């Protein structure tokens, strides 16, 4: 299946849902009432930017990105199977997974397509703006412990992950894989808790793979099947989707799959959460510019703020809460010198010196948008 | 006359010219064959960026911006009158002007509307892209010497300038003024030579006011009449046009004239002249990125180049030719690391630390566009 066919199938599914929607008069999704619905089925829900006001994103505010819709996963006899190139195939019950040493990791997850709506020319896919990102503390078993129990054979190069969601109509099953090194990394876990409670169904109950620092589609929900492989998995969501050109391409270009490689880590990025876009302010009053910055597997070195369209920059303070793989809060008090219309910008730089670009590279699926962020503020005389 | 009515009148004039144009099959303007014609009458001609390859812009490549069309100014009995608040009104013949001490100044002139085409939302007016700018060496008499000969009275605050071009249809006469301090500045001259030859008719023969560092519309062509005034001149081209909001306004906003002030100095800006936009290059080959940077009355401190969409910057070398009020050439050799599509950017900073913005302030007439410049280069494997 090509990306194009995938989007045609997705479009047909969306048209069907639109046709039956008035019968339900559905406006929000239960438990996620504050989120922006980008699609009802599959559930694609974006967090309004102004609701990000704590280091940890509460579960009810956390974005949702599904390809096939949440399956029913309330079964009490859940099994996690490990097969493929292993010496001892396993079928773990939930209690078995819980018996492994507990590991916790605080991770900023972000959809690779977050910001897709800003690419020019426009690209197909869910038109995420800024809120397909969030930070949670995940607790579970280390994937390496699970794999070691099954005994990975030496020819293993990739490990694949399949959740309980199944392909339907023309949309293929959502199966992803990891290179062995990332699979065996001690921070890669199979989580059963999200922010101290069992993972909610929309976030992968009962088990979810958590791949810190990498784009969200690696963190497979409702995890049922793991397989050790000697090559990349051959499915649509590895071979066609979530791939990125190996070189910068001309905006609007068609790119062969052979000229693309799988996405991996998230890129350096920042998000202004306050003031809200199109906010009003008064001269002489201090305004706190605050938000979050992240850089996937890397750490944020600094965040700069501009109020003059990017001519001059002021360094923001970074928040006390600070964990690897997690965003960092930033803040800077500013006073607007005079009444007028301001564009407030934030620009993050990571520890490797990579800075958010002015113009992110266009790519056919609209991944990894990370332009310098901006909000508009109308300042009136006090 | 409002700005709106001015543009309606201009539109009507343009429609008329368009209607009669096929009869002449005019494609270029004599002596300016290499320039882009934005309007035939009045003559509005833009220099293609790739033709800027020397510190001095040759006269035949120099941009032209007229409001009313070039008048016939070949008369041998030209007079320059000085009147208003002066103790001894004057009527200088050309020989009289030439008898004052010669003064020369090398100046980068730029139309305030250069780059207007890039504002979003779009604004009315000639849709200049990048080439309404150029640098010439002007020679003539100091305006202060001329004014002192006439004896400026103490109540003088402004000096107005009127050329031989006259208003027609609904378009008012083009009269501009200067505050006294800029008029009396020793670098403000009445030129009779442009790059060592008598000023060509399209550039103001026989006399042109040259106001260094300020937007081009101050440098009045075919200068006939100077008047000392105790207040700003009351005409359309002072009270309505060439004004800029005193505060940043919301894109698309309507702004009252009382909330605008006359434009004065040019802002910090750079222009990549090579490689040309949409150029091709090969990996492994050095490519010289070169162009010009200017900052009106201020000087360029540095120019940085980016080839990665503005994430990282490399400092360019500044050219040896270096005069106040003139642009500075910059250059940097780069090698493209791999095949692909690159956006090459240039970003100038002036001696006061002002840097080109990412997003220049929108304004109703589309003046002072000075965003970080960019060209696109398609790099193929060698």
C-alpha cells in the first residue's frame, strides 16, 4: 500500500464517520473533553496549547494519535507474546510483566506529524497544529528484561511490536519495529502505568511500549506481540509511513521510499504556552512568556525569546524540573515597551548546538515541523 | 487624497497604458533593457538580483522608481529656485550650481517599497521583489551651501523639494521634504553627476537631491524648486504616502495617518546575489555565496550565512570597498555536504546590534521589508 492509498482509505473512513456523526451529535471524546478533535475514528486528539501548564501533562489532557481506533482491551487474560528469533518463545500474563523489576521514565512524547498544518505546500494527513505533544511518567518492565527472558538469537537486528488494534478496510495493521540497540536500551520499557495509574485505554491499556526520545509512533499501544527479526519489518508502517527523506527535497516533491529512512529521534523544538496566541496585554505590566522546549534524546541548552520579529533575543530561565527525555519549562518576564502588535518568538538550542530553524525542511508527509515558535500579542496602552 | 484613491488613480493610469501598449509592443525601456519592467508609465524598473556583481551599480542597471513619469528635462536654461523662509530667494542656473565646492558621496539608494511583494497579507503598490536598490557615486553641490546662499530664516523647520515631474489625472505633484538637520547635513547634496557622468534623464537629469541613508523617495529627481518651511509640507507625498506606523500593527489593519510617522532611514538588510535563486550545484564543489548588506545611515557589523534553514550560521567575509551610506559586499565559500535541496540564507547585523528579523513588521503600504534573505539551491551528486 502506498502512502497515497493509505490517505485515500483514511479519507473514506473519515467521510463515513462524518456521514453518521450527526446521528450521535458527538462533539468530544469521553474523558478527553478539553481536547481538540482532529478525527473521531480513529481517535486523533490535540491538546490546546494554553492547557500545558505543568511539567507533567495530566492524563485527561494528553494528546491521542491512533491509526486504527482504540480496540477493546479490558480483557482480564491479556497475554504478551514474544516470538521470532528467540530461543524460548514467551507468553507473559500481566502479572508476569509486573514481576520484572519496576522501571520508570519521564518522557515527552510527540507525534512526528505535530505541526504538519504549517508546511507549505500543504501535505496530506491529520492537520496537527502545536499540541500533539505531552509529557508523562511511565512505569513498567524494561524491554531488555523481557527480551532476555525469551533469549534473543545473535542474528536479531530488529524487534517488532504489534498492538491489539487491527487493520480494517484498506488500512494495514499498525506494526512498528526498533533496531536492537534501542530495544535493548535500559530506558526503553513496557509500561503499565501512566502518571501513577494504570494506563488509560486511549493511551494503551494494559501495556504500552515506551521508546524515550523517539517520535511517538514507536511507543506502540495495547502491546500484544513482540518478535525478534533479522531484518526490518516488512509492513506499511515501517516501509512506507514514518520515513523521512535522506536529503532535503524541493517543497512539493515526490520522494521514492528508497530515498527515505525511518524517523528516529525528535528534533529540537519549543512551544510558547503563555501568552496565548492573539492574547491582549497592557503596556507597563510584566508579562510572563513561558512554555516548554525539548530535543528528543538530547537536552535543551537554552531558550531565547524575541519580541521584535526575531531581530534581538533574550535568554529565558529554564525550569527546575529536569529529566532526560523530557521537555524543559522556560520562562522570561517581559514588559512591552509601547502599545502595538507584537510577535513573541521562542527559539530553543540543544546541548549539541542545534537550534530551531526559521524554515524546517519540507518533506512529503509533513514530519518534524520545528520552526521557531511564535504567538501574537496585541498590547494596548495602560 | 487618500492612499486608496492614489492607488485607484494609479490603477486607472496602468489600465490605460495596458490598453495602448500593444500598439507599441514595448517590452523594455531604452537604456534599461536588462531591467524588469514593473510599470512602463510611470517608469518602474527593477534590477535582476544576479546582475548586482560590483560595489558600484552601473547606471544602465540602476533601478528606477517614478511616481509620475520622467518629464522632458533637456532644457539648456534649467533653473533651480530657492524660496520660502529665506532672506534672499535664489534662482540658480546649472553653471551656478556647478560653481559651489564639489562634494561626492557614495550612496546605496533603496525604494522604501523594495520587497513589498513578500508581505502577507498582500498590500497595494508596485510589487517590488528584491532589486529596487543600487549603489552609485553622486557628485554635486552641498545642499547646505545652496541654502546658506539663500539665507535660511530661523523659523525654518523643514525644506521641501519639487522636481519637474507634475501631477496628472488624479495623482498629486511629487513634493517631498526634509527636516532642517538632515537638509543641512554636509553629506546631503544636489548632484549633477552619477558615477562620473551627467545624471541620466531616468535618474534625475540635470539635478537630483541625494539624501544618504534615507529611503529613496527623499532623493528627488529633476530638482527645480526648494522651499524653506516652518512646518511639514502639506502634500500627499509627505502627509499620506511614505509614512510608517508608530507601533507594530496587526497584519491587514487599517492605520490612521495620525498613527504614522514619515519614514526616514533604511533598515539593516542583506541580499544574496549569487548563487541565483533556484540555482543548481554539485556536491564537493566550492560555491561562493556572495551579496550585499546595508543599513542606511548605520554600518554593517557582520553578515552570517546559513545553509540549513537557519539552524546554524557561519560568518561571511566583508568586502574591502567600504564607505558610509554604502552597502558592503559579503562572501563565504561553502561546500554542500550532500546532494539535496538547500535554502541558503543571509542575515546582516549593523553596528548598533540590530539584526535582520525573521518576520518584518507588516504595515499598510508594505515598506521596509528586510527579512533574512534566502535563495534555493538544488545540489546534485558530482
